[in-house]
C-alpha cells in the first residue's frame, strides 16, 4: 500500500450465488491426528456460511489451510474457477482471502493503528507516516462503528476489543472472502452486535463470509447456510431456514442433548467467603458472600472489573481497602499461594496468557496444581501422575492423542478444558471460574455444568464469571451485575429478566476503552 | 463426541531419550573416527585427560541448564569458578581443614546464586544483566583479594584428588556422576523439576496454579551457583592454584553444551543427560583437534559451526514432527 487512503471494500467480481471457492478432497494430517478427512464443499459468493462442530472437529484447521497458514496434506482448492496453491498467507491475502483467527495473532506491544497496517505501513522516503496511519486507522474504526481509539497500545485493550481490531484489520485489505473463527467468544453482547452489523454490511458489499461459532443462536441469526463438521468429516450442509437447533446438535455430536444448562439447587450451607467493601485496581467497594453449595454469578461487560475483583480475592493483586473473610474470619491473602492454601482455586480468563503452559505436555498442565499431593517428599509418583492426568482427560473428554502431547497442539476448546480440568482434582472449597466455557462446544459445556453440580454437591462454592448472559442466568443462584468497577445490582435465581440485567450492565454511558474504567 | 483414542504414534513421547541417543551416537562416532585417525587418541592417558577436560564443563552445563529451562541465563558461572578457586585456595592456605574449606566455598556459590535470584525477583533485573554484572565484578573482587597474583595451594592431599582415579576412571569424572544422578532425579522426577519447566513455559499460569515462581527462580540460580563453585573447587584441585581469572569463557562453553544437548534458550525444554553429552562432545572435538594438530583458531570455528548444525537439526526435528 503506498498511501494509507484505501477503498474499504472493492467491488466483488462475481454476482451472488455463484461459486467463489470450492474444496475438492481437502485433507490435513498432523502427526497422530487426522484433523480433516477429505472434504468437498462449495462456498457461494456473498453468502454467510456458518461452520459448526465440536471441539477438535477440524474447523480451525480448515481455516488455516484456506489462509495459507498451514500446508494441506492433499486435495484441491478452487478459487474463482482456478486451482489455488495457498502455500503462504501472503498468497491467500493477494487473492482476497482473510481471516480473523480464534486467538488474536497481533502484536500486543504495538499501537492499534500499527497493527491495522502491519505489513503494509504507509511511509514516505522510508520514514513511517505514523500520524497519518493513526488518523486513517481511526477513520476506518469509526466508520465500522467501533468505539475504540487507534493510538493506544493494543495490549491495553480487552481481548474482545482486540478481536474487533483484528476484524477491522481484515476488512481493509481488499477482502473478498472473510473468515471469522469464533469471533464472539470474548465479545460482550454490544460488541457482538457491532460485529454482526459489520458482517451483514460486508455481505451486502458482496464479501463471502465463513462464520465459525459454538453459539447456535448466532448461527441462526446470521447465516444463510451452515455446514457441520464431526471428527474431521463434513456431516452435511443445510440452508438455515430448513434446519433447527436440535438437528445441528445431533449432527455435531451424533446424539441429542435434552438440556445444556443442568441446574441443581442445593440448600446453601455455611458462608465460605465474604468480601466486605473490597476495593482494588479496577473495582470499588464490592461486598458479597459465597456459601457452600451455591453458584454466585458475576455478569457485566468485559472490563467491568469482575476479573480484577476475583484475582484480588485470589491474592494476585493487592486490595486497596476492605476485608476478605474466609469462613467467618478475616484473612490476609497476599499471594495466590495463600489463596490456594485456604482453599480457593481460580481458572483464569485468558488461557494463553494465564491458563496454560503451551509448550508443555497436557498431563503436566493438568497436574500442576496437585503436584504436592501426588508426590511424597519431593519425588513424584509417576503412576499417580498418569492416572490423575488420564482421569481428567476422560472426565472432560479432552481430545488429545496422549497426555504427553503438547498443550499447544490441542484445539482451542480442548485447551480450555485443561484450564478447567486442572482444578477438578484439587479439592478446593471455592472455585472461581472466569469465562470457563469460552470456545467450548455444546456437549462439553453440558458436561462442565454437570461437573459444577458435582462440586456443589460436595459442599464447594462457585463464583462464575461470564459475559454470556444465558450461562450465568441459567446457572447462578445469586447473580451480581457489575458496571464500571461497581456492583450495581443483585438478583436471585431467575428473579430478573434478561433485559433488566442487560440494561443494568450497560447503563447509559459507554466506557472508553484503553483508559480507566 | 468420539473419545476413542486416536491411533497415536506417540509423538514427543520419547523425544528426550531419542535425542539423547542421537547425541550419544554422535559422541561414539567421533571417538571411533579419532581412534582410527590418530593412534594416541585411544590411549588410556588421553581418554582420562579428555574425561577430565569435559567433566568440569559438564557440571557447569547442568547448573546452567536449570537456569535456561526457567527461561533465564547465567553468564556468571565462569567468573564464579575463578572466584571459587581463590576462596578455596585462601582457606586451605590459612589452615582451614579441607572439608570445611570446600563447604564454605560451596556456600559462597550458593550465596552468589541467591543474589542473582534476588536481583531478578525483587529488583526486577533481567537475568542477562544481573549475571553479567556479577561476571565482571566477581573477577574484580577476586583480583582485589589476590592483588592480581595466583595463590598456589600448599596442600598435596587436596591436589591429589583430581589427579587420581577410582576403578580406573578419573575422580573428576566420578564427580560428574555424583552431580548428574541427583540432578536427573531432581529435574525429571521431582515436583521442583516440574516447576522449573512450568515457570519457563508460562510464569503467570504457574503462579495462578499455585507454583511459587519466586522460589523456583531462586532455586535455579542457586543450583547454578552451587555447581559453579563446585567446579571451582575441582579446578583448584586440578591446577593447584587459586586465580580469579581462571575459567575465562567457560560460561559460554557451558551454555553451548547445554544448547547442543537440546536445551531451548526460550525455556521449558531441556534435560540433564543432554548437556552432559554436549559437554563431552565439545571436549572430544577440542581434544581431537589438538591431537590432529589442528590450529587452535580452527578449533573455535569448528565449535561454532557445530553449535549451529546441531541446534538447527534439533529444531528441524522438533518442528517437523
Ligand atoms: N499444530 C497441531 N499439531 C498437532 N495436532 C493439531 C495441531 N493443531 C490442531 N491439531 C489437532 O487437530 C484436530 C482439529 O483441531 P482444530 O483446531 O481444527 O479444531 P476446532 O474444530 O477448531 O476445535 P475448537 O472448537 O476447539 O476450536 C484436533 O484434534 C487437534 O488436536
Ligand atoms: Mg478452533
């Protein structure tokens, strides 16, 4: 790109309804895993084509092949009638194929603007035109209706906001074919709406969209057609008008699920944890209690201070005021170590940054919190190490060749299961789950919720943070709504409706990202 | 969803062992070639010599590997060796019993390691910087203490140790085994070993999982300092003097051995047997080159090329599989 000024979206060359991209026997093998068995599928120009399937079904793999991130094992990809090699990302982009990947793959230390123009910076005589790029980037962002600043460092934004930037970035490059891999996993409802508006608008401009998601309602809201993958095979493609939720789930997992949200009500026991007027970085004056046998849900926008609140409870950050009481007695939680000793467990929000040791084996990741228990003196009992790991792998149906496979080789949802799974054998009394089902498929979600019930029945308490309202709504016995660092409302099980809760979480004024709440 | 295990070809599983075997094969191959090429190579005398040469770097490499696995680096080990020769020489010459002199020297190594841990954990200094600072200042302190002179150790029993053999194997090599076995158990079969890996892979995830990250870092540098001080004692015994400028550049040889042995400078990948083999491969090349009358300048070049080749192939296999 020679100047930063560029047409947003070029006119597509094909009229709607014609085939723009066709897969013929596309196949991918990883060592130990046959991720995609030969697949035949045609995408029509300017359709929104949803792809669904359980964790590890091969969705992201398909996307990686189409965007030249990974080489295919065999098969052909026909782009506008001609075979395309798609050997490098560059080649895919030159054709007009872009993707917003499941994990944000941008440079966190660079500014939003620098990220948007990464690889095609505007320069004059070799000098970067920084100011011009920021201005240009801001124009594009504003035009898309995202309320985000272009000059801040990307890492200062929430994951959801980063995802929006990734989407914005993908639209500026003469895109004809745009793939979204679980884009809403980290988005708030409002951000998701902005994204949907963008997607519909792109479709109107003739762009073909692939949309991958585990959330059925989004698929029905957006898509024209939907394809289902199971174990690397294409099970079928349906017009959205001719199918329904139940059929898709059945196709995905080859069995039906009566009820995803499995909710058992227990009579709450003694108070485990109490926060009294707790303040810290990102939240202020929050009071709440968690009792044995109950799920306390925290709902709010991403950045509303929920994660900061729980990480402070957990000793990761210092509190600035207030008290933490454990079983009625005031405690000082100065480190994660203290928290764990008392009986807390935290499954954090970001699996890549906080949840996983990606380049270590699945088994080690699962056992990390319990090595003390499975070793006598300092020596680890390797038999126990194996049994414990295998038990969680089976429990959560983590799809991995062996417990020795590296965590990085698992699909996104299966990685998430490790983040949850590592605490299940720990025997904590209070479990804090921060966005536990991000990117997890329906079947496993149901399984995780059932495990919640099991933990409760053993007398544990749970704090559940979710930006996905149905999840907290259906599961939480007590539901607290956070807005800009404050606890603004509290509800019992189903004592308020969705609208009420949403309004409370959103409030009148929008938050400015990148700065303080 | 299908949970039946995917027919796995056991990826990565025996990777460590396999890589170790490849290195061992390389070492044996070098020995065979050198025995054929030069008759003096296979002599008992030369082999003992080679084992002695390799032993000290091997022990340094083990300590270094602990540090590198956590994602750090310890540039001070060469300087610690030199410094330790001075300490032990002074103590022995002052009439301190040998056993006590050695113990004190080892404690000095521990203290230096703790200091590194402190700099990294409490002061937030990058490992490269704090250990670089120790490297130069330790040499300086040693020179101050000795006025720039060597201290000859007047205790024959102390020197005899490194020159003698047990069961036909040089004592120095026994020391490698003495360090290697506990190190192996520690790294691969203890909780702390797992923590070294997890901290090197993702410190934040580790601390949220209850791993004491600070203590793990202290431990890695302390062990490295301890190994270095131990090597200092061995070196003093071998050459019979204490001199702070000894062991110049040994930190680089230790890092090279570790890396040849499959340790990743990005952290979270490494073993104990790899660096040991790496150290003896380097020693063999130096020894062989000497016997073949290869110019000493060339030896350095060969070592450099070897590092690139081995690490490149290791990386290829890791990625390729
Ligand atoms: N780099 C890799 N090396 C080895 N195996 C891999 C690699 N990447 C993915 N796999 C395997 O390929 C299979 C398909 O993974 P993929 O990421 O495509 O799943 P997905 O459908 O996107 O799942 P999710 O919904 O969890 O994101 C999984 O079994 C996964 O373990
Ligand atoms: Mg995926």
